[in-house]
C-alpha cells in the first residue's frame, strides 16, 4: 500500500527540522524530502515548500483565482480564459503540478467555472486544453468523472461540430480521460459519444485526437476491472458505421496523418471474425493491399508497418485469409520484403502476416512458398542473426508453412533452414519454443536439443 502524508504533516516535519535540529530552511526542506522519500512516502500532490509558503506557489495562486472567479455573478471572459491558460501552462509538462492540482480540487473548480458561465471560443479552447493537461492518472480521471466532466465535454463537442480547433481539443480530453479508466469509458458511451464521433468523422478529416479518443475508449487498460466492456463498445462502433468511415480514410495520400491513424484505429475495432469480414466487405482488404504496394514504392516504413499489422488482424478471419491470398496479397508482401530487405522490423511484420495466412491452410502455405516465403526466411535469418523478434517470427512462419505441407519441408531443409533455426534457438531465449516447434514440424531428428 502506498504511504502518503498531508500538506500539514509535511510542513510540521520541515518546521521540526528547523526548530529542534537547528537546520537552516533550505537544509530542513531538503532533509524532509529525502527522509520521506527513503521511507517510501508518496510526495505527489504536495507543495514541497517551507511552512506557510504554499500560498506563494504559482499553481495554488492560479487555483485561488478560480475560486475568486466562481464568486463573481458574471466572470469576465478574458479573466476566465487567462485562468485556464495559466492552469494549462503550469500542468501540461509537469506531472508534479498536475498531481498537486488534482489534490487541490482543480478539476472541480474548472468544471464549476465551465458550468457557471457561457464560454467564448477562446475561453472554451483554453478550458479544454487545461482539462487535458490535468488528466494524468486514475485519481484525476475519477475526479473528472465525479464533477461531471464527461457530460461537459460531450456537450461542448456537440455544440461546436463546425469548429475543428475545439473538436481537436475536446477529443484530446476524451482520450486522456478514458485512458486507464473503465468507468469514464462507460460514461462516455452512455452519452453516445460513438454516434457523435461518427457524425464528426463524416464532417471533418484529419482530426488526430478523434482517432486517439476511439483507441482510448476501446482499449482494455484499466487493471482494476476483471472483465472490460470495451469489446462490446468495439462491436457498437463497427455496427453504426465507424469501421466503414475508417476504411474510407485508408484512401488518403500516404503522407496524410489520417492513414496511419485510421489503420491503428481500425485494428482496435476489429475484435471478432464478424467485424473483420465486414471490414473486408467494405473494401478494407483492397485498401490495405494498395497501401502496402504504395508504401513499398515510396519507402514509407511507418505506413508499411501499420498496414502489415492491420492486415494481420484482418487475416484472423478464415474467409479473409483466402481473400487476401486470392487478391495477390502474398506476392505483394514478398515484394514489400524486397523493398525493406535491410529492415528486420518490417520483415518480422511480414512474416507475422504470412504465419496467419498459412495457419490451418495448406493451400495458402503452398502459395506462400511459391511466392518466396521460404527464401525470405532463410535470407533474413542469415542476414539478421541478432534480431530476436524477427528470428522468432521466422520460426513461427516456418512452422505454419510446413506443418501440413510435407513438400515444403523438403524444400526448406534442402535450402539449409535447419542451421539457422538451431542458431536462433541457441542464441535467443524468446526463440527457444518457436524454434523447437519449427524443427519438430520440419521432421528433424533431435529437434528438442
């Protein structure tokens, strides 16, 4: 259990160092901090200052300004905007300040001020930026939920559908608040944020924080819950048309930030066989294969990797596997491997897709060998002996290529694959099981040595 200390107790310890041990103020403060840190006390949220000086801290002064503005019948918009700007500046790159702000009720003060008076565009933008800088852990997201933060932000988004700057700031808040907090995710879903997201996607392109918000809502990252609801949310996102809208985004130019964001977000939504098939039916496989071709021609590694990752997820559906192979997907992947022959991080992603395509499919495994998957494995394992993840993925691919295809075993063994697998097994701990399985399915004697 984390040990904590109150502001008053901390200041008493500093005062005791000065009065009873005769330390000068700076020494007393430093000793108190070091002593408590060594004792495992969590000092986050404390204003580590001399007794009676907390009020001089710029963040405390800023929060006092919020308290003052709340006492006014009609707070001046310029003052409101300035207060939010100051809060954002103090907390945006300072986790200690964000922790102090949470402890001193900043989220309640900010929410109350937003609710008290209509905000100008400038003040609203400043407020949303301040909220996103305050949301840094489960204590802050819980405070955000308690003070009605999700309702506020969804309201702001709904009222400003034409203002891209406000939308971008608002979705940054959604992403920050939903990260690691199942209760906040649920609150946003109850407010039908998914329908609002779709509406805004159809109105505007290129709002990166919108993609971040979708991923935050659909990622099961709250360790406090046993069973997350995000998979149900993903099915709802797909059902109302967000997956289809994301597929449309795959047609963007390779240099457009939308493309990478759409790929990573679509992967989060593709949580089951039905959704993977529906994405394919909407042209998702065609779009991804085209992006793979284009990324190879333009040498765009970032796009190549995210497209490979998405294609691997879509290939989890047996129907999609055959569609990918039927559309020349294996040939495109081997061509991509030639374009990135000097980059094991791309090669390992290509191997991962071929593994999935070949799983329980001897026809696809035969097609992969014809396309050059065996040569890819041998050449890559020979060229990059220290790339442990690539070596492991190669072993996994080899296993799926040969387990139901005896003819493939002969081809690979005759080409000398065994020595590279054994070297990977001896060199990399994470390769041991995969290499053993590959050797066994190749029919090699003493595969377990």
